[in-house]
C-alpha cells in the first residue's frame, strides 16, 4: 500500500514544481490522521493532550481541570477528521472525548470556555443534532458571560494572578465565539453585544497604532481606569508576542464573520498586515517578534493559527489583490509547516507539528508539539482544500444569513428550464439548502423557496415536495466530494425533477415530478438561487451554475465542411468546459466533432485543433498532437446517446475528454492531449464542426460551452504517427511533572489501526480532485 500511495501522490503533483497544493495537503492530513489515531490509543479517557514530552508521550490535562485551557482541542481535531472523511469511527472517538468536558459548562473561573467548549461541543451538535450539545454550549456561554464587566466592557480573563485586578488579555478574542454562537442559537441576544464591546475595547487598548499588539491590560474594577499595559508571555512590555498577534488575526476575522461589523474587518486587516510584515523567510515566526538573538525560537503554533485565519479572511476582503496576498501567505505558511522542518513525521513526537512554544519566559513547553498548534494546522488544511485560489467568480459559497445567500439569475428563466451545477459539501453532515425563488420574492426564510435541494443532517440529499422533504432514492453525500446536480423545472406546472451524479458514478433520480413548496409565494421564473448554510458560512460551494431552456437545438452531422459548422462566438477563451450529447445514427461511421478558432476558415480536418472521432470500427478516439489515440476505448452503438465532456486550456493548447455511456460512469478517453499539431493558431473555441461521411450520420444535442477550471492529470505522450494507436489506460485521477505557573488560558500554562487504514483508503480512492497550486505574485 505504501508504494501505491507514493505512486498516486506522485501523479497528483505531476508537472511543474508547486509551492503547496492539494496533494501536499492530503499528505499532511494523512499523517495527522495517523498521529491522532495513535493519540486516541494511548491517552486515557478523561485526559487531554497538551504538549509533547521528551519520552514521546503527551503531557496530559484532566477533564476536571477548571483553569487549564486546552482540553477542547483534541476532540475538536477528531471532529475535524470526521467532517473531512465521514468515517463514523472518528465520530465515535470525538464523542467519547467530548462528553467528559460537560463538567466544564458551569465553570465561571476562566475566560477559556470558548477553547474548551466551542471547539468540542459545537461540531458535536452540528454532526448529531443532539439537543444536549446545544444546551451544554448555551450553559457554557452563560458561564462565560458571567465574567463580563459592563463598566469596562470586557470579559475578565482570570482570577489566579494576585497582581491583576480586572485583566484583559488578547487571547480572549478567541473565546468570544462561544458568546456569538450562543446568541445565534437560542441564547441571550445580549451576548453578541458583550462580545462586540470586548473586541472594541481590545482594539482600543491592546492594538497599537502600527497594528502590533500588547498581551495584557489591567483595570481598576471600580473606576475602569487602566492600571497597566504590557505582556505576560512576551519578551517585553513593548514587544509583540507572536501567538498573541495570531490570536488577534484570527479573533477579529472570526468576530467579523458573526457580526459583519466593518470595524472588525478593518481591525483584522490591520493586525494581519503587521504580522505578515515581520515574518522571516519561512513564514514561521519566532515566539516573540522582538526576541533577542539568543532567544529566537520558532513557534509553529502561531503560524498554524494565522494560516487558518488568512484563508478565512481572504473570503471577506473586497480587494482582489488583498485576497490573493492573504491566500498566498497562508499557502507559504502551510508549505513550511508541512515540510520536514516542522512536520513531526519520522520523529518520536506524538504530535503533528514540531517546534511550538507554550510559555518561553516561564521555560514551559519550549520547542515541543502543542495540541492547539495541531488543531489549527488541521483546520487550515481543511480550509485550503475547501476553497479555490481567489478570486473565483464562478464559484459561490453558502452563507448563513439569507440576505447574503442570494444570487440573482434575472427574470427571463420562465417556462421549462434545466439547471445544472457542481455541488461540494465542505463538511458533513450538514443541514443546508440550494433553493430557488421568483425574481420578485424577497427571501427571508425557507418558505420563500419554491424549489429546494437539501443536504440533510442524516447525511443524504433530499428535495422539497409540496409540504415536506422526500427522495425517490437515498443518495448520501460526504465532505469534499463534488456532485453534479441537474434539475428540470416546469414553471407553469409548478413541478420539478432532480438528478444527482456522485463522483465517478451515473446520474441518480432523487426527485420525480415533485411539487413546488406548497406555502411558497407565486413563482413564475427562476429569478434567484439561494445557497443557505445551516450553521456557519462556507458549509458548501456551488460551481458552474447554468440555467437553460429545456428544449435545446439538436444538430445533425453534415458531409460538407461548410454545412457542418456551428458558430460559438469569440469569447470562449482561457479555461473552457464543453458538454454535449452525441447519438450515432448509423453503424461504422467516420465522423468528427471538431473545434476551431473563430477566425479560421474550416475546409479540412487539419483546421480543427480539437477532435473527437467516431471511428468506423465503432469506438471513440481523440486527436493528440500528430495523430489519434485513446486512453481507453469506449465503443458506441447505433441510436444510443453518449454524454461527452471536454475540458480545454486554450493557452496551454491541451484538452481532456470524458465519455459517459447510458447509465454508466464517465470514462476518461483523452488525458491532457495536445491540440492538433498542424492546426492553425487557436485562441478561442469559436466554431464546432460536425463532419461525417454522409449527412445525418450522428446528432449532437444540448451543446454548451462555459468557463471552467482545468485539472489535468499526468500528460499523455503524443503518438509518433497518425496511426490509430491506443494509449495504455491511466488511473483516472483528476489522489505528573514539574510545577508550572498557573495556567492563564491560551496564553500560559497553569482504535487507531482502523482509523489509519480508513485514512489511507480515503486518500487513495478519492476522485474528481483539483490539483491546485497557490497563486503567486511577482
């Protein structure tokens, strides 16, 4: 298996050297699975890993430790693996490590309930819908709210330091999420105000004018006067502690996610830009940006936290250049963290990342693996896999708020319409909907959607039928797999049917002539599509969304070149996806479906840069440079319809072709083939020629060209001649210890074999991948 895995990973990264791509993310995640499985086998119940020890074990914190702050990260990481894989073994392990922390829900001694409870109980509630988890979170949020001081407008961080009176620390920015989530999920609405007030006070008192941060401020509880401002874990009062700066980057990004307050977005960019401006070459900071030469120890946990935050922040900033800057910075961080310099592979560490720093001034947990660094590294890898390089106007992300979830489609989609798109759940299970409404409808609730496809909380697709959801066939979904959806809607009859095609499979009918939602407003057109998350933004994404008339034109092949041409326009440049249905009407035909530039006068087959050939011997083949070939021979039969998909890179002059026989899966027949070598210059897909030996040898229907992302496999060799060589089929991948200072929150200290085997299978069997490199500037 190890050899096979290595070969597959090699195929995934075939081509030019890349800084960080999806294959590298998968390798890191596979190692993360191995380490987490090892930890589940070695760590007793009711104990939680914090930092690695020299003997290769974890330093453990009990579930009952009220001051300790790190217990939530391990179950949080296990939930992340369940969301990535859908494997119930991870869910069972995550639940087993989550439930013992319920004892913390009434803990009023610390600000760190967000770390303990939000990271563990919220994904548990999302995955299971168990009301116990939600109620536990709301109780914990109430406990955290009890520490709010309205005079100063902050959450009092902690009680253990006798030198502090009413302390504010940068770390608490992370714990605000418990209050914000609680306010949105049945808790007190005032919790949102508490969180926002705390973030604003942190901005005014802990964020310097240049964007760097203090660690601590202390106030007089009676008057609100600030008594002190400086550090506890940094090098000096005026220095910048790296993890504190990381908490600020992540924290302000997260608060913006919940509040959409522009002050939070501005603050997130301010602290981010300072952080990025002070990074060393490998994008992993020292534990303090101002640490002197003799104390410059790297802190991988800070890099992991910021990498994850930047991938989220890149979705929020409006400027495309900023989006790309933040994405590239995150990619550089992940590239370093997944390298042998920081990944613990081949070492005795039980963790995932090496070289983390807990509390350098106290001499605690210096140059070790840290469970919180591991958690944010996994989260960053998940986020990297779940969103394309920005900007990506052809890809839409789900939103929690209805107003932000709406995409306008216009008022012309009336009568009988066909909708198609690619749907990718970014976690699982969900309770999320792709729905459609009339152009005149203001969508504020699900009842505004006449048609709705749901990813339900049980892990299956279903469709709204009148007064309830139903499905003809139960089709499951898993995270990070892309499903092609086709919807046929009759607006006058108020009925629709839905098909889903899983990766590598055939279309499956899940809704047959279902009725529009019975309480929806009048719906005369498909004017709006709504991508509605169940819990948070970005739960799923939709790409290549199209709406067309159901009765598209059918073209017939012609003997003469002039009669065979259909004009496609001059705008089909860059990356393009072509799809159509072809039906041979006679046996043993010699026909081509070929593409030429809009400026070419087509009089010969050599004028066609891309050609799909129906060979007289009864199979499909494709032109590759100087001659025809096929990765796999797919045979055709008379009066049978085959769906063809072509992905073309006009700049690279290469294309791939898939054929789907009736009721079957797509079959790759051309893998990154070269344009015909003697064809004229071809900058666009301006014409399609349906050329045959005699008229009406075959027909083409539902022909469409759209912008699309090219995900080439390994480059196929070009044949040495024009002979009908068959290229050998390629795998169709698109791959109890010394005492310490009391633990002040995030800032200070105070069945494994089955899981690994499943992880290997998960990585090796995934199909329909994107091979993405980080975009680069300069």
